[in-house]
C-alpha cells in the first residue's frame, strides 16, 4: 500500500548549555522590534513510497510542466467547485512532538459532519512511532467511525528538515487534504467545514498562506472583492485542499512552501500559487503570523479564545529551560510575547535590541532581547502597547518590581516562578484563562501527623523540601503526639532551617488522643480558598505533587456551603470553567489505587486502566488512561477541600454525640463494607459521609501505577505486620522530575495533555464498581431517608424525640 507524508522536522541539538547562544540553536533574526525577518526553513518534496519503509534519499529534480494554463484572472478565481462526500484523502504527519496529543488532533475527524468528507485519512509516521500511533487509533476510534484511518511508515533523514507529498498516480481520490502535524486544530469549526467542502480546479485552496502582492496598479486593483471570499495567494501552507490531478506526475523536490507555490503558479501569468480564504482568522502576511508591531503571535486556536501571555526571562538559557511550557502554549495556539532582560548587555538606550529564535524539535520560539539599562519610563511606554492576559516572570529579576507594578495596575495576572522550576512547568499550558486568573486564589496547607517514627518523618520532610511549588507560599504544620520520642521533637523544631516555602508551625498535643483525633484535628480551614494536604509520616510525595493538586483544584473546584457549617469567609469560591465545576468533588488524591480495600471479602487487586479497557466499559470511557472519581477517601496523601472537611467535623460531632446512632450500635450507615469494623479510623466516618452525600475524590491514573505519593507501610496503629507482599501492594513508584531540559513532565501524559472535562471522568463506587454521579447521589439519598425514618421511630436510636428534634442531624440526614 502506498502512503503520503508532509511535515517539518527540526532536529534537537545536544550541546553544552554554556554554548547555546552561539550554537545555532538560538538565531538572531533582526536588529530591532520593528525589523523582524522570518526564517523559512520548511522543505517540500514529491516522492513515491513503494513500500512500508522507504528510506530513499531526496532527489532534486526539475518539476514537470503544469498540465493547466490560464491567463484569465476571473477564470482562476471562479474555478471553485463543491467537494462531494467521501472524496478526500487526508494526509496527517506524525512527529515526536505531536504523538502525545494525537487524540486531541484527531478529535475533529471523529465528528460525523467532518468524517463524511473523507475517503481515508492516512497517518504518516516514522517507524519507531508506528506502534504508538496504531495503539492510539485503536483506543479512540469507535467501531462505527464514519471513515477509515490507516498508518503508513516513512523514515527519512531528519536533518534535511524536509516534507513529502506523493505524485498523483498514487492517490486514488479526487481531492487531497494536506495537513501539518497539528491537523485542523488551527481552524474554527466553520473554517474546517469550508475547507472540506470548497475545492478549486486550478490551484490549491486553503485558509493559510501569503496573499499575492503584485507591483503593478492593475494587478492590485483587480484583486477579488471581499464579497467573493477568495484572494489570490503567493503560496499556501497546511492545511489546504488540492485536486489530485494537480499533483506532479513524477517526484519533485521543493525546498520551501513558496517554491511549491511557484510550481502551482505555472497555471497563470499572475504568479498565484493558491487561493486564499479571506474570511478566516488564519490568513498570514508571510510564513508566520504576527501582530502589528512585529511581535510574534501564535496562530488562531479554535477551542476557546487564545490567551495572551507575556514572559520576562533573564537569559537565553531560561528560554530553553521554559521551552516545554512555551512549546505547549504554541501548540495550543496561544499568543506569546517573550522578553529576555539581558543582564550582560552593554549600556544602551534601546529598549529591544534584537529578535532571536530557539528551536526544540518541531517547535520554534521567538523572543526579544530587552536592555536592562533602558529608562523605566521608556520601557513602560513600550510595554503599554502590549495587550496581555497573564504575565509570567522570574523571581529575583531586578526589573521584576517595575514590571509587576505596571501589569498589576492594568489588572493583569502576574505569576513569579523560581528559575529552578522553569523546566517543570509544562503542566501549566493546560490551564484555561479563567484558571490563570485564579492562580493566586487557592492556598494549600500541609499538615503532617507523626508520633514516634523519626526516620519516616525525615524521609517525608525531605520529599516535601524537594517538591516544586512554582512560586507559591505553602504553610507547613507538624502535629506531634503527646508521647512522641525526643528525636521526633528535635527534628520537628529544627526543620524551620530547611522549610523556605512558607510559615512552619509545630503543634504537640498535651494529652494523648490516638490517630483518629490526631488526623481530624490536624487542620481547620480558614476560608473556602484554603486546602489541606494531610500526610501521615509513613507517606512520601513526588516532586510534582503540588503541580498535580493545583491543576485539579483550579479546574474542578466549586465550593458548597451548607447552612450548619461554621462560617468560612471567602469573596468567591469558583475557579475553573463553569462546565467543569462540581460541588460533589471533596478532594484530590495523590495516591494511585492499586487495590480495593472495602469489599467484605477483603482486599482485591485493582487496575483502573484495565477496568476502563474492559469490554463492558471501553464504549463508555473515552480514554482508559483518564483520571477518575471514586467515593473512597485516600489516607496516603490527599488534599481535602475546606467545605467538605468542615462538614466532616460537623458530621463527626453528631456521630460521637450519639444523638443519632450510638457508636456501638449494630445499625450501620453504609451496608456491606469492611470499614464498618474500623472503629478507630477516621476513614470509617468519612466513608459514611461520602456514601450518604454522593461525594467523590479525584484519583490519578498514570502508567505502571506512577503516583504523586506512596505509602511505605510502616508499623504503627493500623499496621502490625509488614510482609514483603503487603509492602509491594502499597508502595508505588513516585513520578520523577524530567532528567534534562526540554523533556516533558509525567503530568503531560494526561489524555490530550490536560485534565478531562468533569462530565467525562469515570465514576467508581466504594467497592470499585463503575457507576454515575447521579446513581451514587440517588443511592445516598435513599439511605438517608431510611436512616431518618428508623432514627425517628426506633427507641434508643435518638435522644428526646429522635432525629427530628436535633436540627443539625435533621438537616444532614433528613433534608
């Protein structure tokens, strides 16, 4: 079978960081902010692939004469035709940078309205990526998909930075859709539909490229009117549609898109290499899109408005360190303005000295060098022309205070990142504008519960100090039991020398109370923006735990405020997009479930990915690698939300007052679960609350049980025997930091590189069975009604006249 490939490859250069500036990895492309020279380095070649693996070198040949010729401009513009269904072959190149986002790239084609346009979509991939591409297709393409996907392997010399397209004799459909590595994601839905339904007999047609600029007044005045919606173009770049009859008969080698346009221009005397849709937001005035002042802007982004970012860095090395985030933002079609405040620049009155470029694989990052000696007033005037939504700057940069004040006065979100965190910030690319605006709202407190395991405590504290907090202040509270040993006391009181992320509090109980009150009383939320990470000392955390937790909180958080709670002050308590907020979410687990512990028969192994890939669920779960919701509260590293934790305090007060159900009663709140026998565990009572109210916690679901926390199963209150089998059941590998600059963190392996919509998250009940939020709420409500009735009518299960005379119980159980 024959195949097609078209893409740009940019090779990663592995060189010492100290030589980056002169290595060619960074390029200067201008001498001022208004003098921007675009670097055109894409090559296009027409080659024939006669086998699954074609490693033949590029052959430079003179293209054959074009079969069509016309000197009538009106004829060229008018030669459009409607493309019927099932008549397009789509060609999608796969690159190492795009493979992780393949599901998101293919999503538009899975819509029925777009799928009907295609006879076939061929994914052209290097051989080493073919297994991953095939596996992704099997996972996301439904059996009743309206089109056929095929995978073709095409290996070539990446140093050539070349792209390929096949001659017409190997194409079996009348039309070909030529795409870049990001498919159709750069287009609005309306533009996608127009691209797939409007063809042209004589030229390629598409929404992106360079408009034709002629030198004579006649040619300029005879351009099509705006009502036609079409313009002659010097050349196009993907995505565009071309009639297969226009493809060359034999192999041809074209070094740039402009030269390919010159080939198609042989059909007319005007030099037109394509037809440009004028009513789309992706029309280019050159190879790269740009703003009016020459500063770089990313192409249009079709899912939600693009976010405008401004970055202030201190040197070109910072650009490389931050490149995982910057490239992800570029991929998602956001607008970036990157300024490097050069501390080694000689004194000058020029605010922006030159433009430079950094390359990482297929990603190109343009940035500007800013003179640190520039007069502050002139610099503010320069910044005043910059429209931005979010500003990211480095901690410790000398001009930070000036920049920060400038943008805060304009009401912009300003985020200060430590230099050492730049390499690990790629997860931030998935945040929406609303989430960026609420960056400073959530305040996470860490509460550690310890007694007499100083070595375990030291291991936990070490993992906390090595974690990345991305410029946030984080309070740490160490809760010591009354009878803790002297080494634990000494370690706790001396830790202030190591904890630099925020305030440190050491609290030692005066009376021994046990683990249940030690956990429950370890954290009291002060506001609805206050979140508690509860850690027992046998837990260890990943360096990326904070990024995971903050990402989830910003996306899904919607606070509840039941009337019987103590008052929690907050001006607002919503962060993410409205469709993703849910009051049912009570927390974020750092720990990945490896077993189900609540079934009456005992613990059983559990693998979320296997469950979601099962025949019963694979039709209902979009991606088996997705995070999921569970009613089980996690005690091995989890963040709890303030309103639910406050509600838990109230619920415990009612349970221990025994005005509803006595603690030693044979009446159980949750039927048929093992936790009913955990009389000294706080989890027993939290499980009761989640069951009655239909609450859920979000759990991670990374490959090989890679987790944001792990439990070392130390001997203690609930662990009397520590066998190797038990230890293997509980200990999980922690998600590490990337080992070198340019690598993505493990958080980027979320489906599509981002957290799914809340409505798409699978839901599991207390025993690990798949269910829905609606079902668990209905089941909890039915149980509450039954308990309300029994507590009101049975003697001994309530005080006075039973539950109806106790307002708080009535509100919780019977409301």
